[in-house]
C-alpha cells in the first residue's frame, strides 16, 4: 500500500513539473497578454460606439429644438 502511495505521489509530482516545463510560463503569459489586449480593444470599441450613439441623440434633439 505504501509503495502504491509513493508511486502515486511521484506520478502526480512529475505531471505537475511536466506542465510547467520549459517555456510553459512564457506561453501562459503570452496568452494572458493576448486575451487582455483583445478585451481592451473590445471595451474601447464598445465605449466608442456608446459615445457616438449619445452624440447622435444630442444632435438630433438639438435639430428638433431648432425646428
């Protein structure tokens, strides 16, 4: 039973080391940066569209007042 536990622990530890093998951290950081850049770009597009919509509403209400 003890040898089975030792083998299981050894297997789990080697699997975790293999997951963080050479360049593993760099790959994770690159994916995080790409996801962040994508999220920021999407947020900026959304804010820009919202600002444009509010400007159009203000312009249409100003035009209605002038008539």
